[in-house]
C-alpha cells in the first residue's frame, strides 16, 4: 500500500486527541442512570440468533510497566487471583442464566492485565467453565493476550487444550534502553519462544502489539523493533501510540518526560513503521493502528465488507453482541453498552450478592444507531454509499448529515475525502486520519468542538 504516504504537514494539522470509536457513543457518555436492572433486561431481550462475543478481563500482572494504560492489579499473591477467578465464574453463571443457551459463541477474548499470568490449571479450569456455560460455534475465534515474560509452554498448551486459536503477544519495543525506561525488560528470545510455542500448539493467528512514542525511542531504534517483529512474521500487528497522561495514570510520572519523543518525532516513528510494515514486509494497513497480512482474516473481511469494530479493535465477527465479564469490562449489545465496576471490593460485593456488577451504561437512541453505523462503516471500509444507509434508516442522507458534510469540506479541499452525490470516500491520506473523518458524524463531538482543521496539533 505505497499510496499510504505520510504527509507530515497534514498529520501535524489534523492530529488531535479524539475518540478511537471502539464504540459510539464513546465511554465518557455512559451514565450511572443505566444500571444492573437495565443490563439484565437488555441481555434477556437479545435476539436468540445473534452470535455472542465474550470478553473476560483478567487484571493481574506480576509487575507494573510504567507506560501501562490498562486497568491492572499488580500482585504476586496466588490467593488474590484464585479469589477473583471464583467471582468471575459466578458472574459468568449469573449472566449465562439470562441468555438463550443456544446462542452461538463466535468469539472469545481474554484481555487484561495478563491473562497468561494464570497458571496452566487456572487457564484450563476457566476455559472449561466457559465452554460448559455457552455453546461455542465450530469456527469460533478464541484469543488471549500473552506477556512473553511470564509465558511458558505449559500455559500455551493449556490454552490450546481449551480451544484458544489466536494469541496476541505484547512486544512493545525490543531495545534494552527503552525497556529499562518502561520497566519491561524482555529479551527477544522470550518473544521468539512465545511465537514458536503458539505455532507448535496450532494457534492459527499470532498478533504483536507494538508501541511508539515511548521514552528513548528513535527512528533507528524503532527500526530494530520493526525488523525484529517482521522477522518473526506475525499475522497481525497492532501499533499503538503511547498516551502520556500522568495526571490520570499516576505511575506514568516515573517516566522521564525529557526522554519522550516530541510530537514531530512521534510522527516520524509512525512514518517509519508505515514504511517498514506496508513496504517489503507486505502488511496491509487495516485502519486505526492495525496491520495484517493480506491473506489474514481481517484483510479478507475488509475486502468482503464484513469488518467490524468493537472495544477489542477490529473484528471479523460483524454482528456479534459483546458480553464482558470481570472488573471494568464493557458489554456492547445491539442497543446498549454496559460497564462493570472497576474496583475489586465492589466487584466481589455485587457478585457475592448475586447482582450483576454493572455500574454504568448507555441505551442507544435511533440517532445513535444511525451514526454508529455510519462511523463504523467509515472506520472499517473507508467508504460509505449513501443509498443503503437511506434505505436502512429511512432518512435522506444529505439532509440528516448536512452539518457533517459541511464539516468534511475542508478535508475534501485537503484531499482527505471525496464527497459525491452517492458516497463519502476516504482517500489514502485520509485513512491515516480516519478518526477525524469519523468525528464529523459524531453528534456529541461536533456539538462540543471546533472543526478539525482549526484544532490544535498534539
Ligand atoms: S503487562 Fe500489560 S497490562 Fe500488565 S502492567 Fe504491563 S502493560 Fe500493563
């Protein structure tokens, strides 16, 4: 995809903090007016034919990486993990009881934290519990996140035994200076072992997570990381931008701000990755941080118009409803979002009292559904035909989205989009700024913000 040239001036002008659209409306719009009873009602009302995507949040890690933005609990106490797993199984039971037992599970994801911090026995036990409570589709995509530092072949074997067929490995950066600065030292041999074990145990797909914008990263150092990653040939690569927000994530204060790349340097790091990955390495830019081999399911789903976006990023299970378990987990039903409590004591209290641990959520309006559809189409396919949207939602596109189209005019002038009577098309330079395009259709964003061409750079 050599047409994905990085125009530094455009990126500088449009690059601004904004939603990643893993949901619409985004999580800040969730409200505590939506509680466990609402979620119970929405769960039960779900169509029995709609497949399920199950997300399990396993928050435990052995040590804290200073750049971490996840909801984590650092512990070396096995009893704490055991206590959590008992509660998690209880929550699974309480939720499963509200769903049609024949609804097919098309997708499972264990995230965290570090799911592979569980022992092989715990992985087997939890995986089996889930299979006993739900009906898994034969071709279900079952994935977990793995930390090479605590992964062992026994853990990989246990995961394969209970059906895992995809693994996402946290690589971040292979340079020792960067690793020291983020408190995550992992020799490359550990990453190589993780990949070999995944392949030996018949995992169908391996993903690497890389992060740019970390302390002491330079284009040269990051090239080493990209080359090391490409040598191991993962099927997918997720390339995340480090968000330095020490006022929210207090532990990030430990990071030496002087050592962080400037916004311009960050753009150069991203440019280097784009060059390397979509050049000779042969990956395709899927959209928002994600790259995949052209024969990978994600790329094929994009070709077939079947790609979808949820809290885990891009997904090939287009019509599945996400049901989440564990602290901070977010469920995404067709008509509502629901988030679990974040603190362990509150989680245990709720689950022990046989209550769903939902603490906030959101029920979508008709306008939210329409805008969600438009935003997800653009995020996944970089193109939107107006006629099918008009037919599906009974609207006149140009009238309903007059403000959005107005908002897009400067982007059209900059060559990011093409606006015709029939469609909105995102041109290659606009694909790297896809969320700016999506923001035009976000009623909450356009009501609160200036047009993106006037927005501040990062
Ligand atoms: S292993 Fe992952 S989740 Fe755990 S602290 Fe490090 S970055 Fe955060």
